[in-house]
């Protein structure tokens, strides 16, 4: 798909001796076909709520604590190209237009849900809230005590295990490593130990985004297509990402990212946008005593190790 814009488009014309119009038409035909295929590839296994196979942490050190975790959820951004008069809603904290994408991944680094095309300025929790409410999206809801790991930008609520928050509480992995040697500064107390273990396990979503974005240069330099086509490009590349992971026994990009210390080579735009609204507060109210107690119990177990 990188061939569909700029120099790549002209290269295809030269190689196959076809006009730009022909290349353009076939690109869209392939994109349409792969986008349809994405519906069958970007989805969880039917038994994902059983927490088996790729829907449980691969690293044994997480299983005693996060045995009911079935994946991770986060938002990410991809550059968008829009006419000047339509750019403002898509301009987020980076200062240029992006589309915001909500994704769920399993522990095999495959996307099991994706909702692309949102304005870059949209808050992650607004997108997440809409995904939960809209039945036609087929969002893979956790059942029973199963849950996804989410970062500090999301509410801690049933089915979604967030870290402890606070001005003096560390969460993200770089927060635990300081200085030129980047050596680990040990977490303090059971809350920070929980946050460190939570962030390490949830790192699967960041590594998945990293492999996906590094493979597809089109995501870093989106062509001047309409926003619906740009959305379809995102979903098509995610589908092919899944296909490669599921069908190829050897892939250098995935093998490199198996290491939990893997750092994406491209700006992966992780995390929640800086804009705020009342959605997070409203969702936070859904938290119940049991769900808060479950996190406390896991934190105490981690703290006692």
C-alpha cells in the first residue's frame, strides 16, 4: 500500500506501464477487498472470554496476578490529510491533523477490535464510551471477572483494569528508569509494584502498535485521499498485520517485538489526548466496590512477592 502515493504511484506506472488512473483504480479495488477481509480478521477468538491461547498473558510471571486478563486496550494516532477548511477537529496535541484509533489487542500482538477515523482532537474516553454503547460495532466485551488492561487515561471500571493514579504515583515504564544507564528504580510499596507489573503486562499494546506502524510507511505519510479512504487504509493494514502474525512462522519484526524491552522505532503516539471532558468522570462513577477491591487484592498479592 505504500505504492499508492507519491513516488510509489509513479514507480508502479513505470514498472507496469499503466496510467495513473489504472493504478488508482486497482489500488482502490484491492483496498476495498482487504477492508472487507478485515471484518473477519480483526476480531477475537469465539472463546476469548475463556482466557485461553492468545487471550491470556504469555509471560508466566503475570499469570498469578493477571490470570483473568484477556488483552489490552488503548488509543493511538495516525497522520491524516484533509483540506485546510476541515483540519481543525483533527488537530490534536501534536499540532497536526491525525485520526484517533481505538484498538484492542491480544497477547499474540494481534488486533481483536479497531475503530478508526475519529478526529485527532477527540478524547480517548469519548471514543471508548461510544464503542461500549454502540452494539453494531461488535465490541468484544469482557464477561464475568475477565478484563482488559487500560492505562491511566481510562477509568477503572468493571471489565477494564486501570492502574492506580496520583500525582506522586509512578505508572509508565520509563518512570521507573532514570539516569544515563536507564537502570530500574525499584517500585515503592504495593501500589507502585502493581503499577509496574500492570504497565509491563500492558506493554503488549504498545509493542503491537510499534510493529504495525514500523511496517507500513503509508501510516506516517498518508496520501491525499478522503478521510473514509484513510480510515480504510488503517483497517486494511491492521488486517494484514494480523494475517502475517497468524500465518507466518518467521517474521523479523514480530520476533524483535517479542522482547518486552522492545522500543518502537517510530513515534507511536500512545496515550490519551490532552483534551478533557466529563466522560471520564461519568464512567468513573460506574466503578463498584468489588472491582476496586479486586485491584487492591491483586496489588497486595504483588506487594507480598
